[in-house]
């Protein structure tokens, strides 16, 4: 990590955090794809489309994390983050699980931002972009969980 803006120890910590992000995003890919298979009923088509778009975005986010890991001389993890089959497949339960998953992602990206601020503009901007995306996902899921007519 000779050209790295980080000390060897700090660089290893950043790589570990990026690997946690990679694992979390890969879990998101699997989770959202699984959810898309389990949607039934007359609203299936738009919900499945949204879930599969989330799966695709998780894959894209995982790719970015992996590229940053190798840029820092690290080795991308082959692990996938925690996947718990709750057998809860109604839309409200799926959205509740998705909300928690997105919160975990937001926490990891904020942790990364704190580590890289002032040391790497590239990683700072990456973390900020991902934080904005996670915040947007959280807001979107919260809106989806609200009942129609809840705003007067």
C-alpha cells in the first residue's frame, strides 16, 4: 500500500470495512432476489420489479466495494453477509426486513466515511454517494410502508 493515503494499519481497517460492505451488499442481492420470488397477488408485478431493481443495485454496490478493496491492495471477501430465512413473505414483513438491511448498510457506509474523511477524496465521495443512496432507500421503504391516505 505504498501509494495509499493510509498507514498500513488504517488501510487494513478500511479494507475490512469495505469487505463488510461487500458482504452486506451481496446479502442484499440474494435477499432482494429471494423476496421477489415470494411476492404473490394482484400487486405482484410492480413490487417484483422494485425488488429486482434493488437486487441489481446491490450487485452494483458490491462491485464498487470490491474494486475499492483491490485498489487498496486488499482481497475481496467471498463471504455473503447474514441471511436469515424468516419465512415471513407478506409485503409488510418483507419491507420491515428490507428496512433493517438498509439501516445496516447506512451504518457501514457512515463508518467508512469517518475512516476516510480527509485521507481519500475518492473513498470519501464513494462513501457519501452510498450514504445518499441508502438514505434514499430508507425513505422509499418508509413511504411504501405507510398506508394510503396517511397524509392529510
